[in-house]
C-alpha cells in the first residue's frame, strides 16, 4: 500500500506525533518533515535558515550569519514552542522559555519534524508546537562514510564541517566537528562558533542495544549597536548535552526504551554604553558597562516508554521526569544605578517535573484514530491534564483528510516566576484548546496539495506590562495554510505556500495578524546540476514605533554542481547568493538585514 506516492512512501516514518515511529499517512497532526538532503541543497548554516522556509513557522531574525532568532508557530509566542534534540533533550532555556538554535550544527541533522499546534498530550509544555531535531545515525559498515565541507563568503564568512560514520567490530559511530565565523555582514554583527558531536551504538545482546551521544558548542556573537537605548551588546555561550538510551525487545509485540540525559547552558550577555570611554564612576564601576547577564542552567532528566504493537493497535505508555536549576547574576553599570537599579542581583530558582502519558494508534480500514492523554506535574505551578484525539481517513490511495482536537499548555519560564525584574510567583500555565482540519492529495496530475485550517483558543495568557506580569484572559488564533509542489517537468519544478494567522487581541509585539508567502523554482537534472531560486515574505503587522520594513520578498539563489566520482569520492561545488535583489527586510530599524551577499564552497562525500 502506498500513499501520496509522489512524495511519501509507507516506509516514511515520523516519531514526534506519538513518540514512536508511524507512517506519515497515519499522522493526524499538522506535521512537516525536513530531511538532511533538503538542508544540504539549500546550503543552510543555521536551523533558523531552514525553518524560515516552512509555511506556518515564523522566524524573526536579522538574517546575518549565525544570527540569533525568535521562532513562532501559527501566531504563538516563541516561549510556547518546544525544541527537542532526538526527542530526549529539551533545548528551551529555563530562564526565558525560548530556544536559541544557532548552537545546533545543521551538519548533524538527519531530519527535523515540526508539529504545528499543541502537542502536550505527548510532550507536555508545548502550547505552540514542537520542533524535534533528529540527529544522524551511526554507521553500519566497517568502511567509513562521511563528508567534508567548506564555504567562504562576504565579510570573511566561513563555514567548515566534517563528519564520518562507520562501525568498529559491532560498535557503530558517528562523529562531527564544525567551525563557523564571520566579521558580520551588517553593522559589525560578528559571529564565531566551534561545535563537536559524537554518537555511538553498542549492541549488548540479542534484542538489546545501548545508544550514547553528546554535543558541545560555543557560539560567540556581537548582537550589534542599539542607538535608541545607547548600548551595544555581545553574547557568549557554552552548551553541552549528553544522553544514554537502552532499547530492548521484550517480546515480538512489546518493546521498551529508557533514556537519561543531561544538558548545561552557560550564557553571558554584556551590554555597554555607546560613545562613552571607560572610566570609574561614583559607584566604582566602569561607566562603559550598561548591564550584564550571566546564566548557568543545568538540567537532568530521564524518559521511559513501553510500546505494544498489535494487529490494529500501537499503544505507547511512558513516563518523563526532570530537574532544572538556574543560576542568574544580573549586574548594572553606574548609569543605571543612578536611576535606582541595584548594582547586582542573583537568583537561583529550580524546577522539578514529572509526567505520565498514554496514546494509541488504531487502524481500521481507511481510518487511523489516535487518542492520547498526559498528566504533567511540577513543584511551582498547577498540574495539567492534556487530552487529544486525531483522525485520518484515506479517501483514495492518493488523498487523505486529517482532523485533530487537543488541549495544551506552556509552563511560565523561571524568570517570569522569580526573575530579576518584574515577576509573579503565582502565575499559572497558559492553556489552549486547539482544533485543526486539513487534506493532502496528489489526485491532481503532477501536483501535491496540502491545506490546513486551525483554531486555537488560549486561556490564562501571560501578559507582561510595566506594572507587572499576569495571566490575563483569552487569546484567539485562527487561520489557514496552503502548500503545493509539482513533480519535475523537463527537470523543472515549482513549490509555493501561504499561511495566515488572525490574532485577537494582539500578540506581545502588538500585531493582530501574521501572514507569509513562500515560492520556489527548482531545476534538477538528477545527475550533476541543481539550481533553486527561493523567495520568502513575512508580514508581521508591527506598530510603527518598531521602525520595521518588510514589504519585499527576500530571494536566495542556490547552484550546486557535482563532478564525476573519483573511486568512491564525490566532489561538489556550490554557490549561493543571499538576498539576490538587495531587499530591505527587518522588524526593527536597529537590526537591519544584510544587503546582497554571496558565498561559494566545496563539498566532498566519501
């Protein structure tokens, strides 16, 4: 049996909807999958660049090399989107609840699975959606395979990567190392990062295997100058994570996985006054210091699940637990102290969480039905129950319809509960009821079509004001997504997408609606040459005081040329022009995007 044959096979499995692999044709959630091949072909340097191509996902960033980003889904706030590494390690900051993805090297990614809308019945705190970044597998052959990649572009922008996978006796391995650096494509926003990653698969006995992986990165970036507030800003981070998982087949129908993980983030952000030479002020500090934040976050946790597979059912039962600890030191310079700010503040909040979840995928005839439920508890806010129900129905072999209903939530970040400035220890989790329906079809000859409508009704939405932070009432987010892609005709293919979100009342940026368009033209002779022209436009509906400008498409041109294989080595050259027409596109006048810039590189696979 095959479904949407042009683009999907039944062997194409996704794990994020129920935390166990299932055919994408049985997934009721609105899900998008991006593969390593697609990431490679777009010559992306960061996860933000990859996600910026997906309808319904809104990425707010300066588009500079290695720039930090704010990522939202279907009108959510950025803190409401859960990021995961391999479905095990949460990547959101304990302090603000957001995720910074420039510390995740794109070279280690096998695929990214994006659930648009709440996924709390499987993952807990994820009101806006889930972005699950799945890393590459270990090798299964004693002869290693891998690649080496290097690129160079404007303003000394460089990206070097190397990875290798193989097997030593029975132990599989995957290793990665990378370095990125740039002098800053715009406003001296320089960036530098070194990253390392390793994964090992160790068979213990028949039906039992041990998987271990870990990664480290050290992004260092200049955020630029902010003249309106009279300061410049720089950030330095160190990130580390490690996991150990055991997979066991207890019976042909019953399997289990137990995973442990730890992660650590150290981040220092230093803001200095513009136009002032350092000198010692009345409080004994350098007058050039505006303020400095130092974060040290540690998380330890574990997950365990049992999966029973029957003739018509796949039941997943699991438990999650974690402990997170934040140490934050906030220091102000002399000028801020003159206005009553303390010279130094230290906070040390922590959070203990546990959860239990259960879901089932029931397949009968043309129907696939997925009920799910999860109970979450923590030691700082109320507990929460998240039910969900999803249904897919196969109209014919090339068309399906989907519908889902779910209740979801997001826990307030620790800085909201016990922060250095305005906070409220009595905050409740934000809640949502969500309904989505859509269809996907290749019934039209040579064309794949997907349409989704959604409605999210939030309660206890968190509002930050000068006088405090509170759960204040309801927010409605409703809209639609349309996507289309053609099969190649004379090696050419087209893709297009549109997404629209109505937000009532306005979001934290003051917008009542967001919408975006994507369009791409591809040429692929499937032998040695590939070209792509891709454009993206977001309308953020921002108030005038932001000084924003986003009335143009941003177009990128990618060219890739493969050369004949030399034994088992495949050389490839690539060339990319970013912002081909030099368009202005920014959400804040002080974070303008770079003008047209180009880079070229070489990739060698073996």
